[in-house]
């Protein structure tokens, strides 16, 4: 049945339920029943406990049977962590004993899932009980405050019944009158009022208060020791729920001192002048009509720099800056009443300095003239301090760095604008929360403990956090957290000043990478220049030298043929070197072209084998080719010359760095890609060198160039052309155990 009086409050509800379908149905049901809700859903113990510790809720709805957890266990945690939050169990049939135990443990109610119609009533009842408890608590709190207020009141408080019999007095009454509680409770109020003035006004008091009105006045009372004293009393009738007078409340102040002061002022002008002249504050009397100074005390003479005679020749306008005189005139026109206080005034000293002052003024009759008594307090330093505080506050609010203030419990109490800008959270979303809401998961428990130990012992902590914004985006912050102490040296707050250093860290990392690359590039260029000098000059010297020797007329044919062979090898070496430099230049500049045609892969591998088998035989090496039938028949759209170029460089390297053993050319299809491997039994490559082996001008060690010919560009060219075809090349090797270079070309992309 639909709730006839839907709860208009927006309810924050925590739902502990492992069945998502039930959660969806619950949301729909609550909506249909007229409830406006914000539901947080958890399905396990850990998430449930985290929510209890980090957020507050109006209501908790929980299933009873959950994987590894029960509604009873959840209820017990609720009673420990947030005992004021009502807990309703929504479950299937669990047995009457468990229901009774749940209710005994503090559950607000239990509702069967197949009888959800009872849920709205249960919710309203639970929330109503919470409101009643809160109202009762507030009432009790107000009553305690009222009781303490009366008990600690600086005024005497007496309560009587309608017959004037005293039923209550506060401690101040005992202090003023000297009567104890036992001596006065149950006695008529009249026994305290022994003075003649009270007798004169007794009838007036009772006629006023019995008519339901408040009476105020002054009269003489008598202390328990017989001493008379003046009281200013307010007597009020107290009404019951039927608007009938049930009691009277008398609040009195001992004004004996005031009366004595007034009497003393009236009786002795000398006493007045004594109090006036020796007062540590600047004081003067001026005539209301002429505004002339009539009297000034010594402090005013010292403070303002004028002599007494100079003051008497001046008016109060003369100690104001010109720009303040118009305001003074307006204030004089509006002056009314006996005593006034005002601040925001400025006074001009004889040396032309301007000071800020507070003014207390009182109307008096001075030698028959209407005048005002002025007390002037210099608040220049206070105003300056207030301005500094305001400027500091604005500086903090507008600071380009993030500023967060937390209590000693770690909860955020203040954030500035920059914090909102950086994190994406609003003040409302962060105030009262822990700063951990901004933390990513990278800070360890040890680091967190060390941070708190440092600031809790009063030291400053500095470091960096890898935080996350409301959007989830990560960012780096440089933070300095300092404790704030009160006058007793106790820590009251922690001040967290942070700066977004994400860009700075990225720039630093980029600079380090750029520096490393630049240094590596310099080393490569140096080695390359040495290598190119060697690789070009060596064959060129051979060509020039043997070209001269072969032109000698007296050499025989065998020698000439041997010289020609050397010339040919040197020319080939020089040509290969120049070709490699041209190839790498085309690749680096992006000008290397590819010409795609339908090519039989088996024919490429067989042709390569036919080309390199004799070279292996010359070096005393065996060469094998292992090609699967699928590769033998494979036709792909690719660039034959680029594949041959890559394989040529791989095989030349394999032959160059293999002293004995076998060179294997392997071709197979796996995972939708063509894999062509060149496997040797040569010297192998150290693991560290493999990371950069495909870089330009790289051999495993440039010292090898003294032992092995080559520009160091072969592997770089091989990788470049294979990448151009959409493939990749990688190496598996170990020092002294040979190497395996594999070309991978995706068939679907070619």
C-alpha cells in the first residue's frame, strides 16, 4: 500500500545486499512509496565497514544471509560505529529466534522480502524514533545548559511559589546574601527585604506580578549578617501550560558598588577629579554646545602631545583629520542617550600622526554646563593587526598553492580556492572528510605511519604525494605539513601546504631522458665516425693499393688474379657500406618506398638459401633451411626486395659472428603471422646489449669492429624495413650460445 504521507526528506541509505536484482527492486519500491533517497550499495563486509567509517547515513537496510557475512554481524558493527543510525533487516525467513535476537541487539525492525509492504511503516517508525531521541537529547541538553546557566549566573536567582515561599536559590544568591540553601528554602521572600525602600514598594511589586506583569526596580536588602546592600531586581511571573501563574522568578544584581559610586560622585568632585586625572586611559570633558575642551587628564596630555593650555584653546574638531570632521558633525547631531560607545574614529596628534581610537562617552553636568565625559582608547595596533589578519586571510584564500587545515583527528576543516581548483572537489565535499579522499593507493602504511609520527611529535613533514582528483585523474603534489600549536604548546591543527608538481616532474623526467639520449647520441656519433672511417678507408686503401700493384708490368697472371680478387672484395665491402648508409638514411628520413606484389614466400626463402649456402661452405659452416609446407605455398602481398634485404643482413651477421657450427633458416606460420628465423651457433649477445641491438650504428660492442667487419647498421636496416611492412623483429640470445633473430609479419595485414 502506498505511503499516504511520503517522507519528504532526502534519505541517505546504506544498503548491504549481495543480490543486485534485490537492490534494484528495493530502489524502485522506495521510489514508488514516495521516498526520496540517495542509496549507497555494498555487497561485502569490507566495503560495508569502509562506508560506516567514511560516511554517515540516515538509515541502513541489510540482508541477513550474505556470503561470508550476516546481518547480525553487520548490526553489531553499526552499534559500535554509528549507534544512532537505525538498522532494518530485510531478508527471507530466518526464524523467530534470530528475529528476536536482532531486535534485542538493537535492530529497528525486521521485514520479510516477500512482505515489503511493511517496509515504509518500518522506515517511518525508525526515523521517527531517531527524531524523538534526538529531540529528547536536545531538550535534555537545553535543560542542562539552562540549569548550568542559572547555577553559574553572575546574578542572584530566586524562585518562589505563588505565596512567595522560596523553593530555589542559585549559588550567587548564597554568595551575595550569606544565607545557605537550608536556611532559606521554605521561607517567605519578605524576610530578605528588611530595608525601608522595600516596605514602600512591596504592594506595588505584588500587584504588578500577580497581574501577570514584570516588575523591575531597586531596593535595599539585608545580608544574613545584618549588612544592608542595594539590589536591582527583575521579578517575572512563570506560567504553566494552562497560562496560570505557577511561580515567580526574581533575578537580582548587587548594585551596592554602583550606588556607592554614584553617591561618591555626587558628594565629592575631588574624588571624581582624582579618578579622572590618574586614569591610565586618555580622558577629557567637552562642552556640548561649543565643543570646547573643559578638562583633560594627564594621559591625554601625554598621548596627544598638547599642553593643558593648548587643549583649552581647542575644540574636539581640532583633534580630527579634516576629512573626518563632516562625520563628526553628523554624529554630534545624532547623539542621544546617556552612555555611548563607538569605534572607527581617528584622532590627530600634535605631531600630525593619526591614531585609531575607540570612544566611550557619558553625559554629565560639569560646573553647570551640559558636557560629555570622553574615554579614548588607542586601538591603532589592534587595527593594524586586524588588517594584517585580513590580508593574511585573503592571501591564503587566493594563494597559488593548495592549503588544507585539518583538526588533530585528521578531518578537513578548511580549504582554499586553489584546493578546489586542483582537486575538482568543492568545499562542501571536502570539509569534514579525511585528506585520504585525495590519496591514490601508492602510499604505504609505513610511510603514512611515519608521516603521522612526525607531525604528532610537533615536527614538520615534507614530501610528495601521488594523489587523484575527483575525476580520477592522478597528479603529483609536493606537500609540507606543519603542526599548529595553541598558547599552551598543544597541537590543535595541522596545516598542509601543497603544490601541483605534475608538470615539473614530467619536465624533469623528460630532461633526464633527453639528457641520456643526447649523451647516448654523442657516444654513438663518435663511435659511428670512427666506424665509418674504418669501414670506408679500409676497403678504399685496399682498392688503391692493389690497383697500383696490379698495374706493375712484371707480375704474373696468378698474382694478378689474386690481386683482382682482393680488389673485388674491397669494392664489394665499400659498396655494401655505402648501400647501408643510403638505406638507413632513407629509413630515418621516411623516404624508403615499398612496392607490394603478390609473392610466394617459399621462393624467397629458397633463393636466399641458394645465395648464402656457398658463403657458409666457404666459412666451413653448415646451412640448413627448415620451411613448413604452409610457408612453402604461402603467397602474400609484400615487397620481395625488402624481405630479402632484411634476411641478407641477418644472414650476413650470422655468418660473420659464427666461427663453426650451423646457420639455420626457419620459416613457419603461427598465430596468424609469418615467422622467419635466422638461427646461428655463434658468439651470442649479452642480455644488456640486446636492449639496443637494433639501434643505428650498433654492434654488441664497438670493439668488435676491430675484429669483425661491418658498419653496425645491418640489424637497424633489417628492423626498419620489416617495420615498414607492418611487422617486427626480435632476438633471443645468450652469450656463447648463439642467437635467434625472428621476423614476424602479420599475414592479415599484407
